C-alpha cells in the first residue's frame, strides 16, 4: 500500500483546496490524511480513470488512526465508482483521506477536497 501525499492548491482565510493525484489500485493507495477540523463545509471531486471496477472511498477519523467511511447529506457512503463527480461531505472529522478499495491496473484517481471556513 502506498500513501500518496496531497498538494495544497489554495489555502487562505476562507477556504482550502487540496488534491491527491495518482491514486492507484495496483498498490492499494491511500491518501495521506489531511487535517481539516476548521472547515465546516466540505466537498470532494473525483476525476481520473476507473479501470475495471474502480472505487475510491472517502474516509474520516478523529484520532488519526481509526478511519471510517464518510457519507453525503443523504446518508450514502462516499464510494465513488464513477469519475467526474462532486459530492458534499456530511461529517465533520479532524482528518479526511481517500482510499482506493477496488479496481485494476487501469485504475488511477485524482481526488480534490474543497473546504470553506466559517
């Protein structure tokens, strides 16, 4: 399992944009956790190539060790099995990360997090 670092695209007084690129199934990649407790509004965007059966899950943690799936406002687990989608993140957790849970050698995701400070 490879842990992919995120790149901060924008960080100002009102918002943060961070991106994990090159999330692959062949190495069961996980994104490095982003510590984002002060962002009350969050969304994630998924781009890239699904391959066969590709899925990337958005997870959260309050202790930085134990991660659980996060959900959208309708209570659906944030498991992306399609690209070119944006979803709001319902839960406010201290840490957030993407994790590839399925796919093949063609699976390659880019996940972008946007958070707005109140």
